[in-house]
């Protein structure tokens, strides 16, 4: 039997399970889609039981592929999407579907907190601003709308913690997850000041004990082992949220190391020596579990789903991403004067600025505008937004990237050209799972520390060097001016969207009804396109894997 480490990455729209040898070689991988149900009121939810079923399916698929290698799993690591509200009862059963990080129902609540000082209390305690998909905002809303479900809840476990609880029966979390709830990143303890300022003492019993990410959080139970097809007793690491696991998978452990995840969210992050060194003013601060170090992350609400959306909107859903990139390349740099603002989340935006009313739009079109221009403008809009985050964090001149969007040569080259930085793409498509497995090496005693574990699991890379482009430079300047001009009207546009059918004088059609398709895969592909974290969430299975051609 070949000893193997299992890394599980439970993202927003898919679960990946990867088996690694103790030398870091990928032995096999499994993938299962997860349904995200959206409704017109801004809800975004997943069934916790179905997430677990996806974990089981992905692990069994990986084991099936690796049978010839005879893997004997000796350690398990888990990572997954962050934020949201994953509420379970004392037996670990869901009391309601998981409300996800991109849930937008609390947008008005966040605005109210910003006005009455409660958001200031959140920032003072955690170093991060509120947004609709954070646990405190969601709990505040459920206390009004679903008090019965909240009364049945015994624990909030976050996604990876909920998966690990199914594996081991242990209730625990780590500093990276807890920092997005009520944790002070400087003390690594829940903030009583924040809890009391929000009037949330009634929710404090839901918070899981905080443990170091590289510790063991129990072993695989008999029941879980039987479901997964593994042997019982395998140690399972506490783990990290995806936005903190991905840099581990990239080997970015040192202070000032930075990286980008081009996934469901587009996340830019830099390691800081401590909380005091993080000074962007709008970043998400996430303790790494390595002393006082925190990662300062700017994570947009929507990254590569913009690309999925434009593909569907242009009627190109039947075309592969290689063909679509070739089409986009036929448009000139600057997309012939078409600008796309990539703020497509119903929850607004949180990087490189915070605005719950933000919305996406095209500007500069006319009756001669070609589909290639519209398509390229979305790639460019994403690159402009990510480059702004890199500048705001003063990222280094070499930037590792990962996630589904990083498979796109065009997007990587545009980001290099726009930011003036060398973009370094890892060749491992599952960096989150690799990071989870790396942490598991330490938890199982197979590596003395995380630095040693990273040396066991190195990642190869391809580089994209910046090329000056006056057209792209001009387009980026126009992009910023167009956004500034439209931003005052975003609240009014949101208000228009809230009109009732009677008030609007029209009935919503099926496309806008929010009804979820019956086919799980179709829904996952509709909402996916992007890996942690930060949240880096995950790549869709068909996100760009184009030929190596010049951008």
C-alpha cells in the first residue's frame, strides 16, 4: 500500500478531493458539483447534507482512480469556502440550509450598521468591515426572520468545520475562520466588546473553540470511514479557510509574500507580520495560525462568474473556453472603447472598495459593437479590478496566482500587462486541496512544521511577464472614471430592482424568478466559474484551459 495524504477543498460550487503521495505527487483527484440556490431576495444557500454527499462522492472518485497505486490514506486535511452561516443542532444536523458568503439579504442591515456605529465595532474588533454574508449580519437577520431555526442551533461550524465534524465528530474551528465571525486577530480570542456592542451575547454559544490549524482535530470515525471507503482512525487536521490554505499550497508563508486567487471571488492578499502592519483600511484580516502573522486580503464579491455570465449572455455557452479566448483576442486592447465594471454580485462589492449597492455594467457600446469586444472587456474589467487591489496592498513584483481563472493565458497576461508585475501561475489546479494536505502532514506528525511540509509539496509554475500597452493603460484610466461617475446612481438602480411587479408594471419572467433548475450540475455550472479563499472559493470544471498563445 502507498501512503497518501487526502486534501479536501469544499468550495462554493464544487468539492474537490485530491490524493497526494508523501513526496507531493498527485495520485488522483475527484470532483463533485454543489448546488447554490439563489432567490430574488438575494439569498444564496446550499444544503449542508448535499455538501457532505459531494465530499463523499469526490473522495470515492479519487480513491477509485488511484486503486492501481493502492493508496493508504494516513492524514486528511480540509479547507473550504469561508463566511456564511452553517448552523447545526447538538447532533450535527442542519437546522436550515447554509447561508453562503455571497448571500445578499443583509445589504440594508450592513448599511444601517455603518450609520449607527455597529460596523465600527466590528472593524475595531476584527480589523474587517461587515458585509452581508458575514456570520454576525446573518445571525442578526435570522433572529428576526427565522427565530425557530436559530433556537434549535447549537453550533456554527463554517463550511470546512462542518465537513470536518462529519469526519470526526469534533466541534472546532481555527483562527482564520473565527476571524470572520467575532475573533480579534491580535489576541486570537473572541471579542466580548464586539459581541456586546452588537447585542449578540445570545449567539455566543454557537461559536466553536478555536484551535491551531495544524493540530489534529480527532480521527476519522467508523461511520465516516464506511461512507468514504477509508479506514477509521486517520488523523484529521483542524485546517484553514480556503483563503489561508491557498497560500500554503503556493508556498507563500513569509511576511510580505503575496498572491492572487482568480476564482469565484478574485482575491488578492499579502502576509503581514501582525495586525498593526495591515493598513489598507478595507482589507479582510485573517490570522494564518503562525504567531502574530495575518494575511490582509482584498476579496471581490464576484470574480470569474463574470466570465460565465458573459458567455451565457452572448449565447456562447456551447463553446469551450479555448475558442472563447481566441474570439476575445480578435478584439483590440481596450476592447474598442467598451468598458465593463465587474461588480456582478447581488451583495454589492467589498474590494477594491466597499459598496453594498455596487452593480455591473457595460459602457461605451453602440450598434456596431461586436461580441468579441464585449467578451474581451470582461477579461479586461477583471484585470483592472485585480490590479487595483495589487496596488492598494503594495504587492511585490512577482505574484503567484491560482484558481480557475488562472488557467486562462489571456487573463494572466492581461493582469501582468495592466499591473506591471510578473504573474506566476502554479501548474497544480487544486492549490486549496494541496494547502489542506500540507497542513495535514503536520497534524499527522509527518512533518515537523509547516515550512518543512511546504518543502515536501513544492508547486511548479509558468510565468507571464508584463508588456507595455498604451491602449490598456488608457482603458484602465477610463474604467476608474466611469465607475466614479456611475457610483452615485448605484443605490437608485438597486431601488429600481426592488420594485414589485405591480409597481414596475411588469411580471417577472422565468429567467428572473430565481427558481433553481432541477438539474444540480446545470445549476452549479450556471453559478460557477471560479477556488480560497477569501474567499477564494473554487474553479469551475470548465474554466479556461486554453492553448499557450500570446494575449
